[in-house]
C-alpha cells in the first residue's frame, strides 16, 4: 500500500500497489471506494489513523494505521469483522 499526501486532509491511497489510487479524506466520513465499499478514515494524530471499511452499511474491518516517525513505514493493525459481528485478527 502506498499513501501520498495531496494537501489539506486529502490523500491518494494505492491499496493494491498497482498504481490505481483512491482519494480519501481523513475526516471520519464514509467515502465510496472503487470496490463498492465505503471507507472512513479519522486522523487521530499525524502518525495514527483509525480506518473503518463497510459494505452495505455492515462493518467489514477496523484498522489502526501507524506511520513511522521517518515517514517510510506504515503499519496496518486490522481486525476483520465476521457477519455475526465478531472481530477476527
């Protein structure tokens, strides 16, 4: 995954590493993605983002993205949410 700052609270995210980037805004709102899901990203600090992915209103995963101090490494600590609502790491 590659994340590029576009200015303000907008970022281009290439999730697949194939050069197809989606623009996200780190304001906590649900935003549509190319895959038909929604993604909400909340900047908790410059280095920490809370991420929630949903499909048809059902939560699919939650994640905490942490950027290293040098800006070169992004850690993705996520949990998938099963249809019954149980988180799986």
